[in-house]
């Protein structure tokens, strides 16, 4: 005989949950696209490896984002993973008051990606040239998936989004503790 337990939803203030989720550190990237000569960039703090075979990355955007629509229309885009010294670029491409189109790249050093034609930002730690795979609604955002066609990386400290701010610094290997070596 089985006994079923009635589970009650956990009640918690939404602000408390959001505040706790800001403790997920993530690298900051600027996504770029060239849709028929119309350049566009946007900052993203949620980019992740989704699959190793095929090599897929996922990017979380706000629902109805201009970048998502342009990337789908063009069929390709670039992810520029920012270096610790590029917080200004992260803020610039997150600012909705920046100019539209190519003007948003004025004064920003970049070269066109050979595959996607989109801007490869100078000084970025890594560049991923992606072919559009799919786009999925997810709550109040959307998940954009891309096949990584080309990738390049260089050494340097990353720029992170953490607790609502931007942070940089060197990474150090974690030191094993008694608790981690016992498992």
C-alpha cells in the first residue's frame, strides 16, 4: 500500500528569491549581429554551453529583443566574452539610450567576423561565431541557441556579473578542503 503525501507550495517573497539568484556569477558578453548591413549589439550575462556534440551555446535575452529578431533573420551572430577591463563596453551595450545601428559601434574597436560579418570586439577574451539553431520562449525571456562554427580565446581575467554588479579579477584554483576530499 502506498501513501501519497500532499505537497504544499513553499511560500517565499519574490524579492528574496531574486536576491538569492543574483548570487549566480556569470561571465559578461556582448552579442553582435550584422543583418544586411544593420549592425546591432547587446550585453548578455547569461551565456552557457548547452551541448558538446553538436557544439551549442545558449543565450538568454529578454522576450522580443531586437537582437534576437535580427539574429534569427540573419541566421548567424557573434558572442564576444568580455575581459575584466571591458566593463565600460558591457554598460554601453546594455544602455537602451545608445544610438541604433552602426552608430552604437562608433569609437569601439572591432573587426568583422569572417563567418557572421558581425563585430568581433577588440580585447575580448573569447569570440564565438554562431549559426542560428533555434529560439524558445522561457518565462519572461527567450533562449537563443547557436551552433558554434568558429571560436577563438586568449588568456586574461574575465568580467563577471554578480549580485547585480560587474566584477573583475584573477581566478585562482579552489583549494581542496577536508569536506571535498572525503567525497
